[in-house]
């Protein structure tokens, strides 16, 4: 069983944290030129964007964001969070999201990796979250189910989320990166796995793809650290978002895959300088993980919007009194659901 995904069903979303995208866009031209692109400029970026010609794209800037968000102060799209605005205004079924500090990687044979094509493959083939296959993704080429795998589970379930990996700069937290500044990820593992049901995973929004119509509302800008900066080490937002989407997928019986595709990630940021900003988030994780591990959603929650609403209320009730950041996150999640429904009810993408 597989799902045919057409090019015109896909938006590629790029959050622009730097002004000159010329090299980035040209490196990705062979993969991106077939698709419609949504580029969201970080609202704090003052310089004009430099984008080469030859792409089918829409660019969203601060006035566009202000017009859509209106008076809400709970949802902030600055820094890496600008990508979420692209998810919001897209009108396509599927989204592939790529950060502007990533370039196409090469596999173990030196061939250029088509990350877009691999993400599409991950989403187009079933996931197997209810019983682990020791040969990894049984729907990959040259792989099958192993002996003892229940035949009743071999049809799998819909894969709604694909989390790719990256070479060079690994996604360490600031303490680890500060202790091992020279460590790089050079291992290209040619495998895809389904994350088991009830297992959480530290998702990073660097290189992901998902079914926007099914789980889009669960990818949200919510948890903001005090004094959060512009570098990935300083943000917990996509970690929070990833745990939220995994809980939603588990509840709705959907699958999450990780592994291929790889991208090449360039260095960015000063880990030592980020330590002070990120330490609060490191401590918060000791409360966040047990919460998401224990949260259970009611049977009546049948859509991603329903699920986010229930998770937000649980955050407010169980975590809100422990730290004001949690209370703000719950408010942002509820505002996000309202915004998602409001923007989704319009007939076209909102523009100024």
C-alpha cells in the first residue's frame, strides 16, 4: 500500500533568518524548482531578502504576519518560529520545511541526496508504530517484515510526520556542544524507522515534512523561554511542538518516521554564549517529558485541533502553576487553534 503524492500538493516552507538566500536557493534548485515555495522572513530581520530568480514562490514579511495575527500577543513568529507562519498560510496538503542553514547532503556513495523525494516517500508509505520491525522501515526498497511480525499489523497506518536528520553540526544542546565543540556527525545511516507508539522523540524543525491537513495544527509556536535568542540551542519551541505532534499522532493512530533524509547543516551560533539562555529550558525538560508521557486525550478528540485544545488545557491545569512559561504556552496553544481555524476558513492565502 502506498499513497501517490503529487507535486502540486506540496509547499516547501523556508524560514529566512538571514537576508542573502542566493547560495541556499541555488544549492537546492534541483529539488525545489518543481514545487511552490513559501519563504517567511524573520520579522526582526531588517535587511531586504536576496532571492535568485527561477522559483515559484511567495514571500511573507512582517506586515503580512501582523495582518494575520492581529492583536494576539501569545503567538510570536520571530526567529526560528517564523516557519510556523508558513504552515499557517499554506493551502497545500503536505509541507516540507527546511531551515536556511541547511544544504543538500551526499550519501555514502557520494551521490547528492534528494531530501524532498525521500520525505515524500516517507509520507507516501505506511508507518508501523504498534510493533517494531528490526529491519527498520519494511516499506523501504529491499526491506520487508521480519519473522514473527504479526500479519494483522503489516498493513501499517498512515504516516503523518517525517523527521529527517543532518550531517556535520549535530543537534546537541548548548551544554553538550560547549563540552564537545569539535564533535561533528559524519555517520550517514541509510535507514528509516517508525517511532513506536507512546515513545517521545526530540523533533527538530530543521528538516521535516508532514501532512498539514491531518496534523498541521499540532505543529505550533508555543513554549518560549525567557530571554530566548536567535540560535537553535536557545530554543525549546520545536521540542515542545514535536512532543505535542507525537502525542496527537499516537492518539489519532498515525505514524511518525525518522532517519532519512539527511541534509548538511552549517555551523551557526556560539554554544558558550547560549548556555545562560538555554539552561532554563534544560531544567524545564525534566517536567515537560513526564507530562507528555502521561497525558491521555479523550476519545471525543478526533481532530488535531481537538487534541491541541485538550493538551493546552492539561498544560494549564497540571503545569501552569509551576512556571509562568507553561501558562503562557497553554494560552498560545489555544490562540493557535483559533488562528488556524480562522485562517483556514478563508478562501485564499492572506496577503497585505
